[in-house]
């Protein structure tokens, strides 16, 4: 009789083994063509000591990784989008690469594939907003109905409370009645037209630029900017649970930690 034996155990699991499992639950194939999800920097052959999840690779994340003994960092935002022609260690990317090499950290990113996947960024945002009958729109966002009709103002108050925000930026009449909402984590201002054409009364996203706001007025749709950081960082605990379950099924038991980070933008 043959028994199924797990090939992994603590101290011998390779980083590449861990990342292959991560890729299985957050498939790189879902990423946009222009995106650079996947391995950014580091070794796949070293033994895995722990995982840290973060929206971005920054110095505070490396400090936290040292504290918890993690040598795999899985971030949402990639370190690179364009080919590197030279490596200057005084640039922001150069400083991150230098620290990764010094700390023997492997950096891996799940970007637009995490945005679009079931249970990813936009599903999580739709759930936090309280959408019913949620469904995809524009290939990446989500759209759905509210449980009961709300005003734009009441939704703004709720978002500020639920996301612990000092403010939100709004396009539209505060007394407008809202029944259908579209959401897109990160920078979704370019989806104003798609949201309007899908019958949304309101688009909730981040990084809304002036011209996107003017377009929203012309398309007759309200827009609420809750910030890039707030609209995406909520996925980290969800991603941690997905990865932990997948690793557990393979018999891998290593520490998994979240670096919550902070929004670099402040309003005075």
C-alpha cells in the first residue's frame, strides 16, 4: 500500500515551492499584458523561512520582515514596470533592490491578477461597500446594487467610517439617490465611462484626476475617491487567508505576516 507523503516540511521548503503554490491560487495568467506580476528580485532556491504581505515593498516592510524572520515578500504593487537599463542604488527602486539583496529577501508581486481574480481586490472592495449581486465590469472592476437606496452623502459618511478616512473626494450632488455602485481598487478614474454605461449611479475608486472628474459630470455619474491605499490595502488579510489555506493543503507550515503600511498622502 502506498501512502501520500507531503514533500515539504519546515526548514526544507524552497522559496520556489512556496511561490508556485501562490501562483496557483493567484494565477499570473490573469494579469494584464502591460503588468509585471510575478518574481521581482531574489532567489527561488533558498529555504523559505516566512512570508510577509504588503501593498508595497518599502523600507518599513523590510524592517518588519527582519523582526518576524520572513524571507519572502509578496506585494501588490510590482517593483518594475519597464526594463532596467542601469541600476543606481540611490534611486527608490535601487534602494529596495539593495535592501532585498542585503537581507536575502525574495520579492514577488501579485498585481492586476489579484485585482481581477475571484476573492481579490475588487471583490473585497465590493463586499466592504456592501454590494449585492456583484458582477464584473470593464474586465477588472465590480458592479452591484445597494441593499437599500442611499444618498451620496450617506455613502460618503459610511465610507469614511468603514475605512477610517479623514475625508473622501466627491463628484456629484450629495443628495443624489444611489442604487447601483461600481468599484475599482487603486486607480479607476479611467473607468468612469464604463461605469456609467453599465448603469452605475456611483463609481468608488482612488486616484481620480481632474479630467476624469469632469468626464463624470458629463456622463452623469457620481464619483467617490477613497484613495489608492484604502481601496487596496483591505485585500491583505483576505490574501493571507487564501495563501495560508493553500500552503496548509501541501503540508507547508511557515509564518505568514501582514505589513499593513500606511498611506503616504496626508490631508491638512
